[in-house]
C-alpha cells in the first residue's frame, strides 16, 4: 500500500524531503499518495507534467526531474516548483529569460553528471564553477543546490563513490541548501552520503 511504502521511506530519511516520482502513474494513483498528505511530485516529461498539473489539485508542488528541452521551458515556468535537471548553461540561460518574461524567479538545481552511463545528463564540476562565477547573469533563477543520479550498478561501492563525490561539491558550495540524490534502488546509500532530498517512484507505487 502506498501509505505504508511512504511510511517506510520516511522512517529511513526522517525529516528530509521526499519527492514522489509520479511519471507513468495514473491520476488515481497520484491521488492516493496525495490523500496521505503528500504534496511534492516529480515528473520527467513536459507534456505529461502539464496534463497532470491541469487535472490534479492545485496545491501540488510539481518538480521537473527529467531532461528539459529549451523549447519546452516556456510551458512549465508559470507553475513549476523546482527544476532539478538543469544540465547545461544554455538551459539555465533559457530558464532565466523565460522567468523574466513571466515576472518570476524560478528555483533550480544544477544536475551534475556522476554516473558512467552515456545516456545520463549533467554538467561537470567546471561548468558549475562557471555558473557560480556568473550568478549575476541569471537574476531570475535561484539555484538552490545540486542533483545527481548514480550509475545503475549492483556495486554499492561505486554508487557510494559517486554520491560522495557530489556531496563534496555540495559541501564546497556555500549558499546551496539542497542536495538531491537517491531513487528507489539507492536512496538508503544516498541518505548515508548526505542527501537531503530524494526522488522515489517505483518503491512508493509497488
Ligand atoms: C524515474 C526517475 C526517478 C525515480 O526512479 P525510481 O526507480 O522509480 O524510484 C528518479 N529520478 C529521475 C530523474 C527519474 O527519471
């Protein structure tokens, strides 16, 4: 049951933030989680996110967690709570431009590539340095912290190394408040490695 699964996760992560990943889940499944009192949900596709935003209760805080194309930024800026997946400086620039048009400040995380898979997105540590040194160029964006996805690996040691690497970058970044790492498979490792926000889908809805 959804409420029991959420309870089990919270017993491990305590007061740290849980984002329930609702991609591919029906409105009824999401409402089951909503009815436990949960309000933070994550989606990885813009079209699906917009449909759910329109149909589901308006007090849901929507998180964009998947790769975001620049031409789709305009559709989500008016309502998005946090964009986790800022994986290029060009994308950050686009988010800043559209946010200015919408007269709002958009909360973002910088996604850092820590996994080995080619298919995974994210910036390098040196890209992040460039951003940190040019914050004044993005006045309509608030960078709250970092996000990363570990390699889908059976090696706990490898996952831990990747999370430790990101935690080190996080700890060296004054002003950042959010370190978002950990999914169903690896959230317990992420928790030990300093994560304070988790994106969990399949474990919640299993
Ligand atoms: C799907 C997804 C998750 C959640 O994965 P689960 O294994 O279902 O917990 C987390 N983060 C991102 C970026 C995702 O796309």
